[in-house]
C-alpha cells in the first residue's frame, strides 16, 4: 500500500489527530497534497493584505543601518510619510485588482484594465514611480529621490527598470 503513496488508516488517523506529526508517515499524511504549505501561504497572504505592504522605518534603523551619505538631511517622519503613501497605494491597487468588476466605477475599471495590460495581477502587485509621484505632495516628490534608495538599501522594496518605467515591488 505505501508503495503507491496510500497510507494505512492508523497512520492517517494519527496524522489528523496530531497537527505536528513526528513520524515520517504521519507527517506525510498530515501534509497530503501540500495542504500545510498552502495554508501557510494563505496565512502569509492574509497578513500581507491586512498589514502594510511596506513597513515604516524605525529611528534605530534609519540611524544605524542607513549610511549618512544616503540619508542626507531627510528626517524619519518624511521617510515614513512616503512609505505610508507607497503602502497605501499598493493596498488600493491590490484591492481594485481583486474587486468584482461589476462593483467598480468606470474610472476604476479603466485603471484596472490599464494595470492588467502592463502585466500586473493581484499576486504580484507593484507600482510605477510615475504613479507614486502623482499621488505625493509637492514637498515629498523631491524627497522620493532620496527615500527610494534608502528603502532599497533596507530591502523593503525592489526596483525593476523596464521600457522607460521603473516598477517598485514591495518585499515582505
């Protein structure tokens, strides 16, 4: 029976009763079909949807991990305001991509179709630097040039340059 991947009933019962199985057979039964990994992936996805796409910086991180030449004169509040607007836009974009098209306005539908033409889907949400610049205040547009390298240095984002546009991907 085991040769064909079928487990005896007693091992299956053990695997179901013990969520953290200790024997290899019971562990295989508990993880049949990759159910455990799928559940973990869904849990991470839920956490990412509920939380921030890009987490704000702490004062300790900005002081100790970012070199002085990269920081310049930018303050922690200015960095975190840009991070919040980036995170908010990514959440807004993800919500629109997942939403039912019948419940969206024409303006929102046009945005969704435009994003899908660019190759964006709900699993890999990114934003273009031009989309982010359009949503920032004038004061923060100048700081964006300083903040993006800081976030890239701290591995909060990944930048991909493609066809004259720069895509910003959040890293969890």
